[in-house]
């Protein structure tokens, strides 16, 4: 933005694509559905959705917050189809990562649980986090400066760190620093597609 004499101009830096994840778990309402995002608007969408236990676990992806846009269902074999049946979350509820590419029409869904791993455990074991609403939380006590990362399903295949030390997260990012001795509450927020954040609060 450029502010001058009470006026400002807005310059497009980056467009952002969204898909709404509307399904039985939230009343089939695109307007209130969570989204997955494509930060580069290249058709490659990604994000996380919590699905409570119960119901059919069926859903569709829609290109806008109603059913009037392009709606994507299951084309079989990991493919999206605009004429396919409903997609379905595997398992009986949980916290799912969705990848959907509307250019290649490929998708994948994987259930995740999140944990902390770092120098405080010798990088050899995970400290489990608990899902509180839609936020993952954990508490650690350290005797001095330590480093850690977040990872899904106790595996390095999906991990996050902080490259800029600004409380935003990147896949395969740099270690996060716990600066000094104490007990800390650590929160992980994956609700905003493409903009994942964390908090580190000393108790």
C-alpha cells in the first residue's frame, strides 16, 4: 500500500486460491465450511480439517462458498471429478490433511496427530500434543535453551519449523528456539490454509 495525501493504492502481490470443504460433518454448508488453500493460485491446494466422530464422513470440495461454483467429488483412484460421487474422510473422525490439485485433478487425504520433537528429548522421541477445539497444545519444561520442531504422526515426512522466527511455520523449516529455562505452553494453529502459526508462552 502507498499512503499519500489521504489516498492509498493497492498493488497485487500474490493471488490466493481456495476450496471449501463442505460435508456431512458440518451440515453440507459451503458458507460455513473450512477451506484449503493454494498460495500460488496454481491449482495445488492444501490444508487441515477437523472432523468430529459420527455421520457419513462424506464431503465435496467447492470453488466458492456456495454450490454455484465448480464442485469436486471422487473420480476414483485418487482422482477428482466434477461429476463424481462424494469424497470421504477415512476412519472415524479426526484431524485430516487434504491435498487437492485442480489442474491434475489428483487428491489425497491423510489423518494426522501432532507432536513436538527436539533437543529437549535428544531428538529421539516425540512429546504428544492434544487437540483442543481446532488448536494443538502441549506443555514442556526445560532446564535451559532448547530447540524443537512440529511433526505429524511422529514422522519426518511432514514437519514444520520457523524460518523467520516470526511465529509463522514452513514445511521443513528451521528449528524453533525455546530461549530459557522454564515451563512453556506450546500451541499449533493449522486452521488458516497456507498460513500456519504457533505460540510459545512461558507459564
